[in-house]
């Protein structure tokens, strides 16, 4: 990797997510509700729900909150009707940004997202303007030090699409979205537990930001992250470390 550490960027991202655990509970509860509404309340037959519940447990979300979110989705408890919307745009240095939202008020959400882009030096674009710069896939990231040959063999045997080894020693296993859970579980059985894993929109290329551009971009990402309706943000931006 030229000039930046993949592992440092992942740790930075994870740390900022952990700082916002209260907001994370609200976002995960929404995702659980929507997943249960679409695919039912049984995690054994609903991969999207299982991923959301796994994420909730990873954040130490209380069991009763998880169960209530599922019940809202299945109709056992009264809940809000959410719709899924994706917004696209550009940040500092031309870095691509995609923003996934769950909202009960489209007008409010688009206004909030557009304001965040405009206020912090970005530009909200049209549908599809940056989507081609990302790949929808499962991504598992392993800390530096994993045995490369053994990890690669285990990942390929489990059905992974690709295994990438970064200059900083970290490793990435890429899967199709549908294979994420079985590959993750197979690797854990083989003794490889990912430090970070999700079905995501992985950048096909990256925009490395340094100097004043890095904190400016972080302010834009923070402003988007602070919008209640925002569920996930994907960007080609990486920060020089």
C-alpha cells in the first residue's frame, strides 16, 4: 500500500465507531427491525438478520433491545415504517462517498445529507455517480501476523473470492455478500477470527488524503455520521498515517 497503513485506517475507523456506541445501538436496532420485516424473525433463515444481531452482540447491545427490535419487524410490537435510501457524492480531494440511510421521512433525510455535504466542502451527486467505484462484497480483516499460507488455504477452501495481504502485515478476505457468514464461520473454526468483518461497499481504488485535507474529510464524515437516519458510510478516502 503506497504511503498509508491499511491496518491503521481500519483501527481508526473502528475506534470512532466505538466512541459512538449509543448512536450505534439506535442504528443497529433499525437494521434488525428492517431485516426482520423483510426476511422474518428467525436468524437461522434470515442471513441479513443474523448479521445485524451479530453486530448488536459485538457492541454489547442488551438482549431485550435486540428482541424488541425483532418483534417490531415481525409486527409483534408496534414500530416505525422505515425505507432504505442511498445517497452519493464527493468529499475532499474528489473522494467518493456513499451514504446508506433508513428513514421514516425522506424529505428530512435528504435535506440533512445535502446540508452536511455542502457545509463541509463536499458535493452531493446524482444516483450512480460514484457507485461504480465500489464493490458490494463481504470483507473480513485480520490483524498483522496471521500465517499467510494457512489463512489463504482456509479461506479458499471456505469459498472466499480473494485473499489480499497488505504491506503492513494485515490480511483481507473477500467474499460474495451471500457467502460472508459461511466463510467467516469456517475461518473461525479454522482458528482465524477477524478483527473486523461486514458486508460492505469496498472501494475499487482509494484517495489518499494528507495535510489539511484529512481533517476536513473527517469533519464531513463525522457530520454525515451524526445524522440519525444514516446507517453506514462508504468512502474511497484513506488517511495518511
